[in-house]
């Protein structure tokens, strides 16, 4: 029986993280019907609330976590914090680092601890459906990346960065969440099927803006234009609702600043990621700060502007021929930048739909490559061709 460990997951209030885990579990079970899947998570309560279909949850040690916080030395207690995860690894384990962009941040070393434990145990270690900022790949990170049995890079900018540094264990894929199946739900109040603009903006993006509140002012200008010059409705859609990074709170503030709410929906926080994808799929356009909200639109043929702040937004859009519709947050120079990009989206609506239709089969094929590459690596290992030995 195959034994899979998914780690690097911060909790399902980040619905992008939920999308990766949920789709990965679905695909693993299709290929390995009797497999055992454990999930190392920061917030088991969130994952249980959204019914993630795994066999076992592995949690952080709260005492050690508090010790690390008090010490101010990030990484000092990592092995203690993740002791339950580390103890679950043996030579039968296939460890998948599912955080997506975890290696884009300075605290990536904590995932290295779990990866190295997998290598010590004779397990397989995979960096899964990931993005990595090219300019953050230093020698320390490069050594860690080289030691993975497989890296599935979810966009070409990451893949090219890895290849240019001599890595031969990377495969170009698309984000596995392109394969996420939507789940039909009753649409929110004031929603007009096929004629609604989805808007997702986030406090994370706002923290990277060029001048204070320029993003919020831009959204208000966009909303006023839609209400005053079109017959479309608006759905404000949160995609991350973590206490310290809460789209809903940010969108609620925007919603509160609009006087006429007859054509506006503030989507609640009780939808899972499949349901959010369904709501997005019933829109006409989308403006998204969160990557997996953009992916929900791209994969269902909805023209979208991605408000980018990292390599993942740029790379995913590039591979879909959608680079023109990425607006880097630091390029939002005035409160009408977002509206200008939305007008471009409207003007080129049919062309964008054709592009997304033409790319759909290619992108879904690449998303499936996450699994086929994993299967190929495991087949080689089972037949004595383990490249890490």
C-alpha cells in the first residue's frame, strides 16, 4: 500500500492551499485506490471544517511552537514543532511538499527539515506543483532543491530558473488545481449568472501597493464604473480568510463604502474551494489578487485580470498567453489603473475566451503531468533506478 505524506499546508482557510491538497488527494486516490494519505497541517480544525478527505492529520507541537515564538529565533525549534510529522516518515513514505510557493519565502528552511528527514529515512521527497522566485535561489536553496527526487514546477518562469541552474529533477507542469472539479451551489443574492464581475483583493496584496490605499481606491472606482455604466453585477469573493490575512475583512470594508448595494454580493466565508470555483465559473469577468481564484477563472474560461505580486501570477499567465492581463500591484500607479485594465478585458473579451479555450487541453495535460511524473519516478524506484542512490 502506498503511503503519502502531504506537508507544507497552512490550513484550508487559505482556499488556494485547500485546492492543491484536495485535487492532489483526488488524483492520488484515482491512481492508488488503497493508498494512505496523511496531511501535515498548521490548522487541523480548518481542514476538518472543510472536510479534507485525508486519512490522518499531523499537527504542530503547540508547546514547541510557543517556545519558538518566544525565542525570536525562527528555525531553532522546527524539528520539535513538526515532531509528529517527522515521526510519521519511514522508507515507505512518499513526501509531497504541497505549499505551492513555500520556497518563495525566507522561512523555507522549515520545510527543508521535513525534506531531509525523508531522505534520511530512505523515503521519496517531492516538491509539488510549486513556484520559486528565481532571484531567491541561493546556493543553500539550490543544494536542497537538487536533493529532491522530483520537482514539478507549475509555470515556465520557475522551470526555466531551475533548468538554468543545472537542475535535472524538474518537470514543467501546470498547477494541479487546474483539475479541481467545481461543486454547484446556490448563487449568492444579487448575483446575475453570466453577467457578474468577480472581485478578489486581499490585505496581502495591499501591503505591497505603491502608495497607501491605492488598491482600495482603485476597486471603488472600478465598482462605481460597473454600477453606473453597465448592467453587470459584482461579487466580492474572499479566497483566504486567515485571521492575519483575511480577504473577507478587506472586502467587507470595500463593500461598506458602497452606497448602492442592489447589484453587489459579498460572498460569505462558508464556501469550500470547489464551491468558490463554481461561483467564479458563473461570472462574466474576474479581477483576482489570489492565484487560485485566477486559476478557477482561467480553467473555466472566464476572462480575468490577475493582480500580481510574485512569479506565480506572471508565470501562470504567461503559459496561458494571458500576460497582458496581469497587473503587478506595484504598477498600480493611480486609482484608475485597475479600471483601465478592466476596460481592456471587456474590449478583448471574445479573444480572451478563445485563448482560454485553445489553451484548456494543453494546460490540463500539463496539470496531469504532476501525477504522471510522480508515477514515473516511483516506477523507476520500484525497479531499481533510484537516481538519488
